[in-house]
């Protein structure tokens, strides 16, 4: 494994504060950085250095990154500056992007937050990464996550927890907790996460940034280490909705290497942001606003709904009766697929290999027993069980049928509305250890996000205020299959009407 | 002693002749250095995804059509889960409940009795890697991992090792005809597992079966079946019971050994492969592929008999092997007398192949060169003895018949004047033999013709020489 490298800074800590706002490139949005670079107001090296400085200042405590390759990032940045001088263009030329440690970037580690992939260096670029690379993006580091994306708090990482930038005693959410935290803490310009049951939206909500889960198949999964193949989707985690639209624009589109990718044309997402909410109908699922909601979460979401109404949207009630079954359905389908997907981690070809094995079966047992953490083992066992002979029909097959019903609920709802509004999670960020003793309680935290993955549709998390304890709350905007334009339009209009996204956490000390 | 009936079913794995692997772009070339034809997909690296090889689907469907199967309009892939060091992902992508082909059968003939052996299904899957064992360590060669494989599952329709053998040979013949595989057993292109059970004569329900694996040759399959019939018969006749189990054939000892019983059989936990979309095969596409099918061996046999006027036996021999049939057709089309070509094939060519233990593809005389040789004989440019001599020169030194005949002055002499000189010389030198001939000894005449041939160094047209001798001696 590439060791965490000390970030070399051109500035002293004091200088960073003295240089002042104008120079704090790391705090800028992706769109702003792109603009500054294009107008030659700064160099990619300055942007990357500024982000590296922020990491150096804050990440020992925050621990959003698992690895940062400062030298390589600066080398890439210098190369893009020279390329720009030589006339090269690119939609992300010179922009550093933080990558969740589940996506393969050639030559970089990809541990998936697991001990079992310790030392593994990826030999290839994921399609999404390749598309960012073509546009000139710089890959400066790998962000922390729940092991194999299994979890909602990043507490399941084999490499330690990540702290919530708004309150260091709280979790950042998960599984893309590292990406959410580094974006919120300005230790990144933007990041990528992956979302199987809410893993982009929920940490975005907990950390107060924007998280987009595109329609299943909108972004190629090639190179995204699989957790649950029929649910996984890569998503941008950014400071603004416009930034998410820009990253989606670059990554979206069919890929011959992923049979489940959708080869329908990619619309102009940035253009979709120009429209206001007049003439739009937004649905409120009646099942999502009854009991169990944290009081401040409910208030902030209700206020957000009123803002949308004020912007000209028509608000209607919709029914998603089968969402009640979503968690149970998800915890059959996802572990079933995971149990097969994670079989390849056996110590034979790459990653961690346990010592002292007597024969191949012993090698598997020892490697997997030592290499996987408890939550991953729990889900492998669960998945193995539900696929077992005699149980398949009762569990897996039945879950697939319920999944179809959940999808139909959404199809019905989208006959009367353009997008659906709801909380992202029933609670704000909780304290470390608060939910670890009771996995089921942790699972229930995904109740509003999981149905979106099961239905294969798209969802967006936008900051919509804070709790009394100054913890961020997220508004979820759900759209139909390939309805990214609609949810980005709602998210952007709401964001323009509020100032929540401009709020930044204080230094977590 | 009770008589037992034998029931045999076969599962045949056939590697398909595609350029690239089943789910990635790696080459399928056999015999390359270990782990040189690999990529993140066939090595099961994190994040890699399979992409279906359409050519492999086509070859399996073509096989199904040749074997009279129904082609499933929609088919899907599943994951079969089990851990083994030759499995990169520790699951195999295969087809469980919706295979590409269903039904069908193969006609076999044993002891003059024709039967049809039913085929249950043909499904598509990926091959596994090859484990190599050395004294102190083992290695895994992933070049084979992901090579397209089809599994042909027969009905339990065979009742003897001979029938199983006939089925395998007929199946191989058809697949070679279809051009879907090289069916080369040495290279592992074709591998076979058998299911076998016995039951007392008169009992309706089948006995408990054993599955036998690890036969690398057809002979091995035959020997394993014979051994297993004897073993099961002995167990049952001595009052024992057959347990359902998987047994391994050990070619060295000529025995089968238990690998695992039903109790510790794998639960493969099949479920639909989420990384691949279902395969839809519209009728038009299947019809298009069906139109490109080659003729079956049986059809070709009939056509050879009809089109080239060959005896049934010759047609059968020449059509049995696709390459032999192809050779014959090229030679026959280049010759005025296909029957003569057939005669050459049935005798000299086949004998050479068996003497040298080679296949027709390694035979050094090209079919058009054989046609030329046959043509020279037919035109009486050379006699049959000379033809054999030319044949052996072509075999050892190469070259064309016409050139060899010209260069070595082997052309048959049909010029009456030239032959008459030799005939006169023979008559002058063999007064005693002529006396014998005149007193009625038929052999004497043959001797005289032989003398003419000897003196002409084999070049005299034997027919003209004979007629001339006859005429002169009866004067």
C-alpha cells in the first residue's frame, strides 16, 4: 500500500491564514476553479497545493483521506498547466478530484476500506475515471469509506473513522463518508462516491454538501469495485448542484465495458439548471412524513418544501406504500450479490494473503477471516444464506418481486409529479458508536434512500439547513429513470434561493 | 445371476473456436506462455465487468441447430458459486434455468442398430484456469480462464459403453462439421463427465447414479464406464447399495475413486448474473444463422453417393471426417472421374494416413495434385503401376504428377511402332514360352506381357502390348 505521504507545503500554517480569502483556492467550488483556471487567474499547481495544504492542516484529525499522493498530484497539476499553455483544453483541466477508495485509478491503491485489499495497486482506470482523466482532472487522493461500501457511518473502515467536519464527535455518514467530509471541509474541490443504498446522499446530508445518485446505468460501473451489482452507481459529491451537474456531464453515457450502462444520449445538464420551478409538480410521499423523523430534520425539510412552493412549484401528495418493505428487500438483494462479488478476495491473486495456510481451502478461510471486518462478514453470511438451496425462492426471488412493486410505486408517483421531495435520512449525523451495537437501527437510517436504488432511479441530496446542534440536514430530490435534469433543476433552484450551501464548518478542533 | 441394465448420460464440455474469450477481449490461443493472455476481467480483478462475446453465442446456437435443438428466444446467465483456485472470481458465469438450446439429439449406430440419443440442453459458460502442479509448489495459468465453453447435456439414453462411445464420436463429427470447435482432446477442447447407473432387468425406475470425472480421452471414457459397470454390478449383486456420489477416474490404475458424496455436494447458490443482460434471440437472427449452417455428415454421405456415384460404403468413409470429405470434394471436382479419386482416397491415401498416423490436414499432397495424378491415369498417359510410383514420389519429394512424369520420362508408350519393336524382341527371345502358350498355358501369355513391360521399363501401354502380342502369336 502506498503510504500516506506528508504533504509538502509552500506555505507555513500562519501564511495560509494570512494569505486570506482571495487565495483560499481550496474553498472554491468546482465551477469557480474551472473558471479561474480558464481565465489563467491561477494555476492548477496553486489549486492542488492549496488543497494539499488544507489536507495537511486538517486531515490528521478529520481522516477523510486514506492516501494522498502529493508528489504525483503536483506532477499531474504541473503537466496540466503546461498542457494548457500549449493550447490544450478540457472541461476539468487541472482540477483535483478526490476519489472514494472503491474506484480503480491506475497506479493508485484501491483498498475499499478493507484490510483484504491492503497493498493492492490498481492496474487500470475505471471508465468514469478515464472520462475525468480525458478532461484533464487530477487525482490527488483516496477517501475513506465503510469497508466495501457496507455501512452508513464510515465506522466500518479497516483504517479508522472519519470525523464529521461540523462536529468531530459525530460520524460523517457513509459509506462515502470520506468524500463527503473532505468536500465539506474544503480538503477537496469535489469528490466521487458510490451509492448502493444511499452511500452518496446520506453522507452528503450529514456533512452538508451536495450528493447525486444518478439513474442505474447512467454512469458506467466498470472499475467500481462491486458491492451489489444491480444497485451500485457512482455519484459526484460537490459543493454545489451545478458542480454535480458538471461532473455527471463528463462521466455519463453508455460504455461497451459495462453491459448494464445505458447508451441513451446524455443531455446538457448545465442547461437544465437555467430553468426555474414554475410549472413543476413536486410530490411528497405521505409514508415518508409519519413518525420517527428527527424533529429538526422534519422542520428543515418542511421549510425547504415551502421554499420550493414559493419558487412556483406545485406540491402534491403521492403514495409509495411499498417503501415500507424497502429495507428488508435491500438486505436480501444486496448481501446476496455481495456474497458472490466478494468471493474473489481469496488471497490468491492480489491483496492480503494470510500466512501459514495448509492448503487452498485453509488459505481462503484464513485470508477471509483475517481480511474482512465484521459487517462485511455479516453481509456475506446473510447473502449466502438467502441464496442457499431451499431458501432462494422464499428470500431472493420474493425480494426481486417486491423490488418490482417498489419500482412500480415510483412509476405511478411520477405520473402525477416531476420529482419527489423527502428527507435524505431520518436523523442528522449521530455520535460515534451510537448505532454500531444495533446494526438494524443503522440499516433503518437508509429508509428514504434505499427505495431509490431498488427502483434504479435517481436522487439528489441538497443541504437544507441545520439542526439546533448545528448539524447539517439534507433535502432529497428524487427523479424518475433518467430524470437527472429535473432533480438538478429543483436542487439548483432551491440552492439559489437559500444560502445553506455556502455555510462552512469551523475547523474541527 | 441377475442381469442388469446400464443407463448412461453424458455432459460434454466443448471449447468454442472464437478469437477472444467469453467475457473479455483476451486471445484464446492455445499453448502460449502462462498468464500472457489475461486482463482484469478474466483475472477477476475488483471492479471489472464481463461483456458477452456474441460470436460464442452464435457458435453455441449453430451447434444447437446442427443437433436439432430448439433455440430459446430469451436466455440468461447465472452465477454458480464455489471456491476453487482455478476460479478467478470464485463463481462461474454459466446458465442455470434458461439455457440457449433445449432438446435435440444425435443418431448413433452400434452393431448395425440405429438409435437416437436425446440431448437435454446446451448452455453457455466460461472455462476455468489451469492448475499446474510441481514438486514443491503449484501454479495457475489463467490463459484458459474465460475461454468460451458450451456444455452439452445428454438424456440418460445410452445403455452401454459402446453407445456412449458412438455418441461421443457422432457428436464430435457434427461439431467438427459445424466448425464450432477444434474438438481436440489433447488440447482439452472437448471434455466429458459421465453419469452412470445400473438397475436389475425389469425394474422401471433408474438406479442410483454415480458421476465420473477426469477422463481425458475417449478411451478413458470407455474404460471408466466399463470399470464402473463392473463395480456397481458387484456392489449390487453382493447385496450392497450404490451411493450417489462423484467419482474420479484414475487412468493409471484404471479405477474410479470416490471424490465426494451427495451429502457434501456443493450448494452452488445460483442466481441471475446482474452484470449481463438477458440474451434475446429473435427468430430472424436464428433463421439467418440457420441459413449459414453446413450440411450434416449424414446429408453429405447421401450427397457423395448421389453426386459422385460412390458406393454407400465409400461415401460413409469419406464423409465421416469433415476434413477428409473436404479433401475428397476438392479432388473430385478437379477430376473427370470422382469414383477413381474415391478409389485413390480409400486405398493409397487412407493407408498413408494410417501408416504415418497423421490426419488429412497434415497430408502433404494437396487435393488438386491428387486430382492431376488421377487425371493422368484416366487419360492413359501413365499406367497404374507408374501412377503408384509417381504417388510415392509426390509423397516424399513433393511436386506435381505431370512434371514428375515428364522429368523422369515415365509417360506411357502407346506408339504402336515403338511397342512392336519390343513385342518382336520378346517373341524372338521366348520361343519356349510361346510354345507353352500355344499348347494352352494361360500363364505363359501373362509372362510375355510382363516381359514387354519389363523391357519398356514399365512405360508400354499394357493394353496395346497385350493386343499386339495376341495378334502376332495367333498368326
